[in-house]
C-alpha cells in the first residue's frame, strides 16, 4: 500500500462553525485515501515519503456546486442587467456559440485548468444544451483532474435563436449524451432542466422518469428572482410555490441541487429540508443581477443543506476564496436588512460551506476524515507582511479576504496530485 505524508499546518472544517487546526502536523494518505492527521508521524508510518510543506497551510480544496461552464468566456459582462434581461442579452447568445466544438474545446480547456490551479476540485456544473460540447467539457475536466457532475442543459421553450431544442430532440440528445459519457471515471452526469420556464411539462416528466430509472442526480434553479418566481406561477397555476413545479415531476429529493433560493419562504425551505435538497448560495450572482440576498442563516437553522457556488457568469469570481468572502458579506447585508436579528456567517462557517458542505453532496465526510479520498491544497502566504505573528485561523481569514495570486502551490483531487506550481 503506497502511503505518503504531507507536513504543514493543517486546517479543516469538520463541523459548521468550527475549525480544526494542527500546527506542524502530518496528513497521511494511503493510496490516495486519508489515513489520519497526526501531531507526530506514527511509528507504523516510519520511512514513508514526507512532503515537507512546513510554514504553509494544508487546507481542504473547494467544492463549487453551481456554475455555468459556457459562460466562462463572458465573465464580468452585463452586470447592470436583471436576471431575465441578462439571460437574453448575454448568456443565451454566448451559450449558442458552443455548437462549435473547436470553440468549446478551447474555452473548456482553459476553464478546467483555472479551476484546478485555484483549488476547486469538486463541481456541479451546467454545460449548454449541445451534447458534443458537453462531452468535450467532461473530457477536459477529467483530464485536468476535477471531479463531480456535469449536466447537458435541457430547454425546449423560452430559449433564444440558436439556443432551443424541440421536445423530442431534447429527449433523444439526453439519451445520446448519457450513453456516451459512461467511461469518464471522475466526471459523472447530472440531469439539468435549466429552470422551469425553459422546459415543457413533457420534458420535465421525461427527466423525472429518467432520474428514477437511472438513479441520476438533478440540478436546476429555484426562486432566484422575483420576476422569475412570478413567471413560474403563471406557467404552473396549479402550483402555489416554485419548488412544486419540480416535485410534481419527480425532480425533488436528496440528490437534487437547487441554486439561489433567494426568495424561498419558510414553506419552501421546509420542503427542501424534508426532502434533503441542497440549496446552493451564489452571493456574487445574486447581488450582481439584483436578485436579492438569500436567507442563508434561516436555511441553516431550519435544517436545509447549504453549499456555495460561484455561478459564473452571473457571479464574476470563479475563485472560491472570493466566493467564500462574498457569502460572508452577503450574510452581513442580510442581517442589516432583517433588523440585526440573524447572525451573519463567520469565517469558519463560510469556509465549511465552501468545502465540507459541498463535499457532502458527493458522499464525503467533513474535514480530513479518515477513509475519505484526499481533496486538498497547499497555500503559501508567507510573502505577505504581518502586523504580528498570525494564528492559523488568522492566516485562513486573510487568505479568504485577500486572495493571493500564486499562493496555491499544490492541489490534490480524489487522492491524485493534479497541480504543482512551477
């Protein structure tokens, strides 16, 4: 059995709101699986290779549970528009370009590389509606070392010129995609109705049946924007709430990821908690597109599973250090708006949401739990000036609020070393 040890200051988030710190400790893996963290190297591991990262932080790598891969090329564009106008003006025309597989290959290769170099090793990702481009995306993520789920988008209504399927074609292409992506060992399929307004009842029913027959996870959007919520109500007058438009087709359960949930009220939050749905908080996107500020504290207190997403390109930051910081700022804004009653997210809580909480959707235990595949990064923050000797917690806080180009020196994904700085 091949064992190695990483030596450094190990920081993990085993519980919401708690950091576990081991100064100058050892993180031992056996065949890519975490064996444990130790203050001194146990006798049984005497003689194994040790990578000495003394003075640097060994951290959990990130899980980004909501991002739109084809929108990577339009990061930072259209930020003055509300959601529905932004989709029509920027997102849909950009996604239509992915009918060109050469263009898709070039964009997705760069995206995959940037994810890994910045410590994101798990994803739930939207592709476009193009089957071939989706397979290219899965291939590039696999090559780069990213793990997780990618979905071919389904949309057979309310699309745009060059970006809409007919219902039968959407069903047929979904099956072709599923048949073609079975050989990727680390990137798996996830069914992806874009959002309720993009899919007819017939297509939603098909996806619900497919999810049940093949035991597939589901990702979509929920209660992001008030205009969107009103539109859904008009399209489905039989449903009193947005979430019911998914539930009635069998697209609602413990393997469902719903992005945003900005306008989810107590009843919708209860439905999420009871079903085990994961809500993905996308703070940057919600502010950029003036959608609102998600009630993250209420979601957590009411038992909803919450993780973080960059939501590029509604969100303008791909790097998850920035996404974690944005989630803290958004929770402070929510506290002010709600009359100073809910507590804002602490650094330790937000770090947990960006790492352990997202990893839980993939079945991983929190922190560096023994038995888990290694997902980790090494951060070297020693070039920054310090006002006093910093604790590991202070160093992590500064890394979150002041992302440092080049500070990530190595990344492991699913037990594999997938990146080392030159």
